[in-house]
C-alpha cells in the first residue's frame, strides 16, 4: 500500500492502525479479561496480533485503493519477464542437478577405492 498512495494517506493509515486497531486487538488477545483470551485463544509470539491484523488491514487498504489503472502501458510485459526468470531458474536448477550428480559419482568412486575395488 505504501507505494500506491500518497505519503499523507499512508501516514494517516499508520496513525490509525497504531492508535486504534492494534491496541484493541492486542487487548482482546493478551489481556486476561479480553474476549479472545477468555475464549481460550493462544497467540504465539504475537503472530496473530501483528501479522494477521497487518495483513487484513493491508488487504482492505488495497481493495479501497483499487486497481492501478493506467499504471502499465504494456500489461503483458510482467508476464514475459516472468517467463524469462522461470527459464533462467530452470537452467540454474539443471546445472545444480548436474553438479550433484557429479558429486554422487565422486562419492561412489571414493567408496569403491575404500573397498579396494579400485586402486589409485
């Protein structure tokens, strides 16, 4: 959302999140009288209060901001870039697999030398 709205809008959003939303949800979860705490909800290291609330609010803010109309004059370009990255990844994975096969062959030869089947 930070890249999609003006800095003033993001500042207001951050202010409201810090002042209202996070404290309320934290109270529900961590306060012994909070309704989620009483219901038996257990929060591991603050992951639900921080990550779930942050993710949900980011999703709502993105929905409110709407699509990026007119942002990209070539909408097919990211797809082509993705294909190129995928081809490069496939090539690197193939090269790494060949290295692993080579190392397995080296290990097999070492074992055969240790067993006395091969001599140096």
